[in-house]
């Protein structure tokens, strides 16, 4: 039976791609391929363009809001939220014998529209005081408990991947 990436991991990955795009000198396609390679180790392959377009939508949303320099803080906060919470009132349980958070789905439940809604909901909740940005000093590479994404977050995109797309 096929196992597709849970939508929250898809959303988180797109947030991580957008974060790296803003903070590092690389391209969205190169970053998308890097994350597809990592996700494909556990789940069915996602088309890189889907991750790329979703990350681009996150960036465009922040541009429309004219948050400027705070874009990185919003994206990092979104990643922190996705790792730690199911919703503003429910903490995500990634450990333990009965954790189903990382279990794949029988069919793809992720798409660009759902991801945009999730990001927009986070921004709205954060701006209305229901959510906060990531704690000071919080980084994806140091604070993610999902080995699959921890490894990919700490790995830089090689120069060769900028040309091999």
C-alpha cells in the first residue's frame, strides 16, 4: 500500500523551503528537489514543482502583507507552529508508541490551496495574538524532532543542483 506524506509535513516542508530561499542564496527549484529527495525516503514522491509553487505562494503572501524583513520570522514561526501544534489549542505528539503524526495517508491530502489556507490561518492567528512567532533562538535545524527533515534542513544545496533541473 502506498503511503503519502501527511499534509502538515507538506506544509512544513514548503515553509522550510521558503525560509531557506529567503535566508540563503539559492533557488526554489533546487530547494524543492532537495526536499523531494528527503521526503521520498519515507513517502511517495511529490512533484518538485508542487513544493516550489507552494513555497512561492507563502513568499508572495508575505510580500502582499508588506512584512519586509519580518518575512523570515513569520516563516520560521510557521515552521515552529507546524512542528509543535496540530492547531492553536492542540499540541502535536511526535513521540511515543502511539503517535500517528508521521504516518502516511492512503491518498495525497496535500495541495497548494490547503497549504495556502494553513499559512494564511497561521498569519491571521499570529497577528491577532492567538499565536506567537518562534521563540528567540529557535531554528529548524536544531529544534525539529523529525529526523527525515532535520537532516535535509541542515544540508546545503550543492552548486551542481542549481544547474541540474
